[in-house]
C-alpha cells in the first residue's frame, strides 16, 4: 500500500520563510514517518498566484490530492499547517477532502494544532521552550484571527496561560476578531512591567510579521506599543523555524494511532 502525508498550509510568498518554516516543518514530519511519502499543498489562491509570477509552482490541495491519486497512493493523511480550526480550515481543507474522499481507500484528516482545548497545554509548553524572557519582561504573541467568524482558539490559549499565571498575552491581527490590539493593551496596562517581547503566533514569517506586527508604520503593533511607552524587543521568526514547534505536527499525526 502506497501511503502519503500531505502537509497543507496557507503558504507564504517569502522564499526564506518558506524554507525555514514550512519546508522545515514538512521535513520534520518526513523524518518521523519514513514509511510515508510527504508532500505539500498551499491553500491560499493569492499566494499560489504570487508564486506563479515568480515561476514557482506549488500545488493546491485539490491538485495535490489528484496527483496522489494518479500516482497510486491509496492511503493519505492530511496534516493541516494551521494553528487553529478557523474559516480557512473549514473551507479549504474539510470541504476539499470530503469532495475527494471517495478517490482513496483511506483518507484521514489530522487536526490543527489548537483545535481542542487540551491542545493549549501543548502549545504553552512549546512557547515556553522557544521564548526566553528577560527579567521583568512579558511576552506578546500575535496570531492571525478569522475575518468572518470569531475563532475562540486564541482566547482559549490566553485562558490556559492565565491559569498558569504566565506573563503571556495573546492577540490577533484580524480587526474583526478578538482578542484585538485594544484588548491586549488593556491587559498590559494592568501589569507593572513596561518591557515586552513581541513575536508572531504564526507558522511562517512574511508580510504579517514584517508589516502588521513589527513594521515601521504607525499602525503596526510594534509602533503602537512603543507609542504607549513600552520598551519592545521583537522576535520575527515564524514558529515553524523552531524544531520544538515542528514536532507538534508530528505529535498530532502520532495521536491518530496509525
């Protein structure tokens, strides 16, 4: 039986971020599951178009599944690269898989990294391994959020951090979702510390990190926090660059009890 694992992420245009984050995470999966062929798919139409303009071809999820079928794979595991089970996951992964499920003897969907409440503990453990805070410093992590529906995963992660009394504050870029910048700022103003480490809660770096989170523009999180009087240190790496984070994808697949 030919078996494959398909790592389906949103994608990223920046070549360095693609190699350091997404490709590195896929390589970690391949190392952990040598009996499976590991392939990738990007779910963002915009990113695929931008890459095509650079003559870089990356399969969409439907394209990748069609190729696996043509290549004679009968068992396929799909590991989403998403941190949360938001709108993109529902429309670009679940819907696609259901449409092609009959083309394989077995198709298994693993889950995003923070789909279940208990997943927050795994994420917090990894975040504490990744980020080393200086004396008196607090960590501000900024994720994406969902544009058309509230995504509770970020609030769940914040609640888990608060339960452990960790100096971690979770926010999202998407202005229609929460916790937004105003909510994070309100939390920070209740704290005594004026020292922050600002970092992305994202698989890969790229435009969101370089512009929305840590960009020089006055509306970036970095600029607004500095304007409020905080001393802000930044970490611009996508989480996918860290082996400890990459192994969360391996853990999710292992939990399928293959």
